[in-house]
C-alpha cells in the first residue's frame, strides 16, 4: 500500500507530516500514475518508485526553504513538469504560496486537476515560458534544468530582494559551479539523503550579488 510505504520512507528522515498531508501526497502519486499512462508525464512508471524518486526526493528540500532571508513566502518552481518538486513542497508547506510554471499545457492541466481533487489551496499552475513570466519570489526552485547556469540565466528576474535560487541536482560537477555567471554566488551546497535512492543528491543554494 502506497501510504504505508510513504510512512516507512518518512520514518527514515526527520520529516513529519499530518495524516491529511500524507493522504494528499499519496493521492498526488496515484493521479500521476494514472495520468502518466496517457500523457507520459514522467519516465518513472512504478508508483512505489515515484514515492522515492519524486516525493521524498522533493520533500528533503523542505527544511532548507527558510534559508532565504526574504520572507514573502512565495516560491516558484520553474520547469515544474508534472509538479516536481513544487507540488510535494506545497503540500509540506501549506502556509507558503507556490507557483508551478511550465510551458507544456498537459502538465499544467494535470497540476490544475491535482489541486481540484486533492484540495490543494496554495498552488498556482502557470502556463508560461520562464522568461515571459514576472513576479517576485522568496525562492526560485528547479530540478529540471540541465545546468545551474541555465537556471539562473532564465529565472534571475524572478528572485526578490534577498531571495534565493534552490537548484536540485544529482551528482555535483565542480566545473558547473565554476562556470556560474558573475551575478550569482553560491551560498551553500547541501548533500541530501533520500532513503532508498541510489546515487547522490545535492541542493545548491545561490543568491544574486548586490553590487
């Protein structure tokens, strides 16, 4: 049963959620699995693996979102795909606002339906290219971009004063860090632990230079 599996995974972390949140996360996975058969939203086919590779992999970032000094509590997930990491993080942080942005209509339709069926109140689905969207956010999140440089180039205009970029990465390439544009600096690189996930996971926290 998916709910039992998710509870087992979370017990191996420091994360704690209400029964409602657990049910919403499981409901999201069930919908993702159902829609995936028709719309090919993710390459992960097994719902049990979705819990590891999509849900817990996203949730482990949650404790670090307060690392942004800007406290407007608005976050944007750029290139969210079917809502990752934005939807699990929104469920985990109901007092924050999350904009989930993607340029493909089928993904945004899916997220809209998740909001409706799971009763998610703090997610705004946004059909747009990153460069065409405007707003000011405490945190800009992404795990979709091939490189961190691409992420900050495309989304630098979305970071509020004292806001942060949160780049979710697998194995970290030192050359990628060294190739970052001059207008950003690395605040912190955090090694993440995801139960039952093979391979490395990192969170790179960046800020815009104020000079």
